[in-house]
């Protein structure tokens, strides 16, 4: 750490005044952004990040929320792939539930093309409604 600081001061002395002012402005902006970020966090996150600069905080938060998002995406896709239409249940209710899963996955950046989505819905229908596959495919495509 000491070597970095010593190297920085040698470099800092060699630059002209205009560059030095711009650099100081950048440092001040970083400090202000760090303060704003820390002020908007819950206490637990504040204490974990209080000695970090803004760029490191962003990196840690991206990692934290990526893991959370990935877990939600996994759980939602698991529910979607295991969703089956119960015998005697309403086709409308079933389709709305499936569409809700697709919307949730869309918000989590889980992308599935239209054909695969339609095929998944049709495969998970109950055997008693298999005759309505063409109508269902058209309904899903419209939605």
C-alpha cells in the first residue's frame, strides 16, 4: 500500500495544473457518490462498505444482486418447467399462470423464444385437453 501511495505522489507532481484540477474534481465526485450510496443503504450494508470507494462498492453490489437474481431465475424456471395442468382445471387459469411465469422470467433476463414457450405450455397440458392443441397454440401466440 505504501508503494502505491509513494508512486502516486511522484506521478501527481509531474502533471500540469489543469489535469490536476480535473483529477481532483473526479476524486471529489467519487467521494460524493460514495457518501450518497452509503446513505441510501441499510445499516448492515453501510458497515460492510464504509471503507470502500464507489467503484468497489458497485462491484460488490453487482455481485450480490446477480447471485440473488440468478437464484430467483432458477427457482422461477423450475416452477415453470414443473407446472402441469390439473385434470378438470380451467384452461384460462392454467394459461394465465404460465404467462405469469414467463413475465417473471422476462424481468430476470431469462429469455425463451416464442416457439419454445408455446411448446412448453402445450407439453404440460393435461391429456384431456390435447385435442385443443391447435386452438391453444393460436391463443398463446396471440398473447
